[in-house]
C-alpha cells in the first residue's frame, strides 16, 4: 500500500523529483515549497475543486473516486474558486478575525480547563480523547452555534469525514467516510432548517449562513456543505495539532524545559509543531487544462496532491528542516521569532480561515500542560496518546 508518510517516498521530492506520479493513476503528488507556491499562484490552471480523491487497493494500485465535477455547486469555501470562494469566505471571516479571536480567548481557556479537569484520572490523562479531540470540537460547536449536547457525534463525524480529503484511503475507510458524510449532512441540514424557521434562534456562523440563505445570496445545499467543511476541517485539524504538540514535547525534553522557563516562546513552539507535523497531510487540485509544472507535463483532468507536510520539510526553504527550532525565523535583534513561512494551513487565497483559532487552542493547551505538571511521559496505542503526569 502507498504510504504518503514513508520517508523514502518523501525524500524523493527534495532529491530531484518534486512532482511524482502515483502509480499509473491520474494523481500527481507535489512536495516542494516552490512548486506548491507556483500551483497556488495559478488558480486558472489548478482549480481548488475537489473532483476526486484517491483509493488505495490491496495490490498497491491507486484508483480515482469521483467526488464532483468541475464547477459543481457542492464545491464550497476551501474547494470553491473565484467569486464563489470569496462569497463563502466573507460569510465566515467575521467570526474569525484577529479581534474576534482575542475576544474568544477566555472562553477557549475555560474549554481547555474543563477538558483537563474532566479527563485527569489520578496521574493519568487520556490526552487524545479527553483533550486533543474534546477541545477543538467543543470550540467549533460553539463557534458555529450548534448544541453542546451533540459534541460527541460531531467529533465522530468530523474524524471519519476528513479522510476523504487527506490523501490515500482504503475501501473500508471510504465506506465509513461516506456514511459519516451522509449522517453529518442530514444533521446540519436539520440545524439549518430550524434556524431558517426561527431566525431569532440562529447564533454564530450558523446564524450568519442562515441569513445569507434567507437573502438569496447562498443556496441551501451550499450552506450545508460549508457547515460540514467547517465542522470536519475545523476540529480534526486542531486535534492533529494538539496530539503532535504533546508528542514533540515528550520527544524533546530540552524544548519542554526551555518553554517552562520561557513561556513567551510557546507560540513559536506551536508554529514549529505545525511545520513539522502539519495537521493536513495535503489537499487536492484539479488540473483544468494541459499544462506544465516544473519539468512535468500534466494532462487536463488529472489531479495534483499538494503535500504540505513535505513542503514544510523542504531543505530549499528551511535550514535543517527536521529540527525543532524555537528560534527559527528570528530576525537579528528581534524579541521573538517571526513565524516561519510554513504551509501547514495552506497558502494564498485558500489559507485556512481558522488558522488563528487553531493557534490559540494550541497555545492555551500547551500552556495548560506545562503549567499543571513538572514532568510527563507518554504511551501510545493505535495512534492515541495517554500521558502519565508528574505534578
């Protein structure tokens, strides 16, 4: 089976093979920072429409699972182009401006505190379930204006749904994902219908989107797909960040020690966690017309897979890219490092709308972990982290 995280496969991108065709399929992986930046600058040739995802079969072959045709109405927000994308983004951004995120900080801190206190059992903490999953889905649920009682279902649906856009999946995973999409779509359609029927009940992003539907600016199907995308990507990507942050702190005790004495460096650590273990492995682009990327000819109708994780470890962009460096990007005489030009949240006009909120959750959660402990160790089972705490 193709493994997109295989070190040998990833190393080829930075050793003369920046674009790699995946088997005999219509998919091409792109893994250097410069070429990904080039793709982002050429939306007329490389559409953000998610027209297909990859299925990996037991014999190692890759096939195409059609999602929607180019220009289809189901392409929304991150997978929309042009004026449609600008409209969708304008409906979401008022809830995610820097000023609004600053206003949200006390409430996000409360969510982190509650997740911690409810998850700790003696000196043990099921980090992945109690914190890394619970915090983001709770924050997204409140931001959208959905009922708090539905957090567990939303978390399950988000995790299952996100695999459709995160790279190669198996037939079994595809079945689980499509079931989750159907269930989440039905749930969100009901939530939107209730808000449309009682406009005064609509709060948060759900209320804003319902208002746009009522005005005729947005059709109902697109509104539901926008909400689905916000639930799935908004929660699952931050879950990945929080899990990665805990792993890196365990693996790098010297960094953990520095952060305890220099808490103002936590934002730099969060950005390095984002760069090294990008929440999104990659995203797709649809090749609109015959074109060339680097030295590779791409036929119309083929698909690119932009590998953010590979680009974030590109030695052509980052010195010593595999090293966790809290001082990366520090300017001479600067009090703190500038954010490195990583692409963990994408790049260009499709930069993740929730990147600031994800960073806030990352900072507050890491600060909570460091502030509540003097040391911690980790055990991992089936990808889930449990921490043993010393306090």
